[in-house]
C-alpha cells in the first residue's frame, strides 16, 4: 500500500499528497509500464490504475510525477554513463598525447645534440687540418654511423633458434617504431585528434618504403583485439588470403608463425602483391601484448618461399600491434604498418598508390581501427539492423561483395579465370570462368539456375584515368543517379540469369526503358564511411510489356568512401542481384566501380560541389553547369577508375553474352566520362567548405518559404537575420544543428526535404527520403499527438509538440526534447507543406 505521509501526527496544513512511498509491488508494476511506454498519456495512466488494483489508492497526479522522476533518473543515468565513457576516452587519449609529446621532446633534444656535435666536429676539422683531412674526418664520422647501423649478426637459419633470433630482432625494431623512435612520424593530412577522432594517425617522412602509425583506445580486451587483428581477411578488404604454414611455441611463452599472404591489386593496371613473413606474438614484462611481423628474405635468413605467378613479392618491414590494457576496461593500441610495395613494377601513373604512406594509412592502418570500433559497438549493445539481421550477418554480406569484386578485377587463374579473345580493341578485357564452384564453393553448386544449365561466369572490365573529379563525388552521383549510366534490360537479364528459366540476351541501351530506384538502408559503419543497402528497381523487364507487369528486382549494394575530406581514401560502389528474401546462403555476383585518387599527398579538404547535376549532363550545355567554387589544387586532381561487370552465361550463348557485356561496359565508360565532364569544375576557387545540399531552384525557393513562414507564424527568425541571399539561406538551413524536414500535405504525408541533421536522424539519403512517410517515423503516441495537432497547425499556423521518440528508417529510436511544426506558405500564401524541427535529438 502507498503511505501518503512519512509520519503520523504532523500538522494538518502539510500537503498529504506531496510525499509518496511506494511498495515493492507498486514499483514493479510501474517499472513494467515504463518499460513499455516511458511517457504514458493521462488516459493510459487512468487505465493503469483500473487494471492494477495495487495502484488504486494512488492519485493519477502522483503517478504522473513518478514517471517524470523516472524519466529524469533515466536521462541522468545515461548522461552519467556517457560522460564516464567520454572521460575514460579523454584520459586515454591524454595519456597517448603525453607519450607522443615526450617522444617529440626527446627527438628534439637528440637532434639538437647531434647538430651541435657535427658542427663542433666540422669546426675542429677546419681549424686543425686541411680541407682534405676535413673530408676524411667527415667520412670517418659517416663510416662510424654506417658501422653502427649495419647489423653484425650473421644470417640465421630456419631452425627454431634461428627463427627466434629473427623474431626478437623484429620485436625490438617494431617497439622502437611504435614508440616513435626509429621513424620520423608526421601527422596525417586531414586528421585532427579529439574525443570523437578515430585516434592519433601519423605517417612516415623520409624512410624507406611507406609507413603509417596509429594510436587509439578501443573498448575490447587485449586478447580479443589481438585475435581480431590477426584475422586479416575479416577486416582488410584487400587481403585475399593468409595461410599459416608453420607455427610453434617459444620457450619464453611466445608464438612464432610463418605466414604466406596474398593481397589483391586495386586496379586492372597493376599486379597483385604477396608477402612471406614471420609473425611473433609475445607478452612484455609490463603485461602488454605484442604481435609483430616482418618479411623473411635473404638478408635475415630463414626459410624461403618461391615466387608465385601473377604476384609481385613485396616486403614487410618490422610492423605489428602493441596492445596495452586500459584502466576501466578496453585496450590502448599502437599500430605500425611499414611496407615496401615495389612501386617499380607498376606503370608510372600508378606509382603514387604504392609510394604514398597516406594511402597505406587509409587502406590498412585505419581500416583496422575502424573494424575494432565497429566490433566494440556491436558488443556493447544488442543491435538488430535492417531486415531484422544481426550486424555480423550484414558484415559478412559486405565482405562477400568486396571479395567478389576484387576477384573479378584480378581474375586469378587458380580461381578458374582465363582470358577471352578481344574484338580488335583493347579497351575492354573479357575473362571467362567455366568453373564457378572455385569462386563460390558449395553455395553456387547447390543453388538453382546456372550450374544445372551448364555454363559459367563472364567478366568485362576496364580502367580509365580521370581528371579533376573527386572520387567521393563521382561515386555518390553514380549511386543516386543510376539511370544516367545503367541499362534496365541488363539489370533484368542479370537477375533472371540466376534462375532456371531461360532468358534472351538483350541489347545494351544505356538509360533505356525502366522504372525508378528505391534505396532501402540496411546498415552503416560507426563513422558512416560505408553503407550497405538494398536497391529496389521498380518495373524492370526485358521488354516494355514485361515491365508493365511490375517485375521489381533487388540489388544488394555496398557504397564506401563518400567522405570528401578523407585524404587518400578510394570510393567504391559494388552491387549484386539478389532475391527478395536476402538469404544468407545466396550466391553473389558483384559488379561495380572503384575510384582511387592518385594525388593523395595533397594537404587540404576536398572540394565543395553540389549533386544537382542532371541539367549539366547534356553535352554542350556549359551554361547549365553549377557555379559552386571547386577549391584546392583541383587542376592536378587525378584518379583511376576501374569498372568490372560480371554476367552468367550458358555455353551455347557465350559469344552473345561476351558481345553484350563488351558493348555494355563501353557504354558505361562513355556515360561515366560524360558524368565526369559534368562534375568537373567550371572554374577554380580558393574557398574550401563543407558539402552543400542540392542547389536546385526548387530547393532554394523551399528554403525561403520555410524561413518566411516560420517568421510569419512564430514572430521570430528561424535563422540568423543576415542570411538573406538564397544560396546562403539554403546553406545555413542545411547545416542547422536541429533536424528540419518538410512533409507533403497528402492523405499519407511523405517527406520531401530534410537538412543534414534531418537525414542523420532518419538515417537515410535525399534520394530515399521521398519513400519515407511521416507515419513510419512516429510511434503510437506521436501519431495520436499529430492527429490532434494537425487541425491546430492548419488553423493557427503552428504547434509545439512535446518530447517524444521517432524511429529512423533503420528502426533505431531517436528521442527529442521538443519539436515545432508549422505550415509552410508559398508566395501566393497557399499551404505548400508542413515543416518540422526536432530539437536536441539523439539516438536512444
């Protein structure tokens, strides 16, 4: 029972309902309701009192106060937990920064000492001897340095003792690099340390080969971190295989392994790389876990590995991971990657890819940190993403898409690929694989369709050099404007060829008859650098009559590298036809695009461009191009584009499919060139800034209507008063910290516009925004509240909405403190749409 007063006999003037003490049974009943509905309405509270006799003696007002206090405690608990996590991370980052500062101070002291020493030697030599003797003194000093740097130990053999000697030497050199002593490290362009940064990332300056170093805090135990990082194929997309040929334990508790690793080539213009290395895992005296690795070559001794066809043997200098336990849980990790990728073996235009430490940092070092952060987030919260899938299952789809695309680009003979004769032109390469089971294993052999008919897989691929087009911008355009380069007939053929029913080989018609595309988000990584999504292509058929039967098809698509500020990062768009069920065992035949920047060493942000370029795609319409400044050294911005498309075929149709594929890829290349010309800057500028929203006249007009209507209804400005120019108004609205979105005035309202915060809240894109209805994002209470407030909005012009919860397109709840809805009027003062602004929102 509830006691309405803590003590009997108090003055009658005391408010008897002010202090309430609840029994354990009453608290349990209230907690159950809170778990189902954190903010019940007055009707729901009265219903609760009727349904639970144990609460019958408590006033509804008291129950309302209990829920208010409970929400407050929950908010305080979450905030305290968040602040503790931020504090732990800041403390760890501060420790790393202090270590980095100490290292730099020691390096400065050492350089000052060496500078003074050599200066004194030169002065003494110039005074006491002639120029000739001076040269001998300097030569003597250099000779002493060379003697100091030259290893005196003889080459070791392949015995366990000899391998242990190599391992101990590798450990010493790696720790020296991890602590910042053996290599001169400089901050990587575009990386700024902070609480939200991935870590402290540096690259080498003036050393042999390419090297990158990173320090970060991850919320995983050291042993688990080492286990994850050792499994390179799970996080390094360019890693084809890692084979452990020999492994044995050492007397000091460590483990030595001999590894053979193969790496994919990023483009058709270069050969793949392989490594023959020794990996040494040990525990230091302070409890730190170390995994270090280096190549085995003639200079170190040890066993040798013969050269493998289609691979160039690269060398790994002492590299690895230093993993230290962190107070309060988690690990402090130092990563060093140091390689000599043999740039002499690639065309000169591609050598920046193999001579850039920034590229190595993006592809290898930072990929390891991102994967660890992703795993830590999945472990810390029970997340179920799109289509009810667990994160690990969707991550497997991403890995399979990347692996399939890399296999198509490289075309290794041991996978069954062989070169098919060309038609007299070398622009498109055709490979065939008559043994698809080597690629897909039992999944392909057991699936319905092609294997039963007899046939194989055909790959058409090409590479081209692009000028003045940022990779992120090009891939984003290809993703959001598929109709500009794709042929719906080819899409339909690719989907139908997986099934047992025979289909005819279509002719290629880029931008041919087809329906629309709907992007359905599935998952994204922590830093939003990679998106996995399902593309629904509506009304696609091999003929117009078939298309009228609404034959929808689906593509599983992986999009990465869309951050224009990520220096040295490549951008990819990879997709494969799938069944609507998205079964885990479904075979995937990926096709797509990869754009790799060749000028990754430049320091600066990526250019500022808009995506509304449909009008600029017409050849010769220079006046229709957008005039947004394209900053930076864009005149020298070069990148290499690799295109690979895969098709299945039956043996009797192989020549027809090859001709179709060759024609289609040539059409795609022409379309991409046309898009690249439209995306290229119309003039150069020096201003660098964040990416703008689509600058169409409609968007500019809508931004003006939204702001004018807000001022008309509420009497205050939505934006700062000096934002009068349309472009400035749209830019300010786009970067507003609160989520602002517009909804159509229909029986089923759908969203027509959202700023960047609104897209983040809904976890969608501008293309997919129009497929999201207002009803989908509101919970039951929100829908009821909106139905009651819509009349006020249309009559009064605006309404204040209480705090609540929305649901993103990926099913994640997002809470907001309060919201405002107002009627947007056009220039004739007629209702155009309804605008919403959700303030102080965050994902629950």
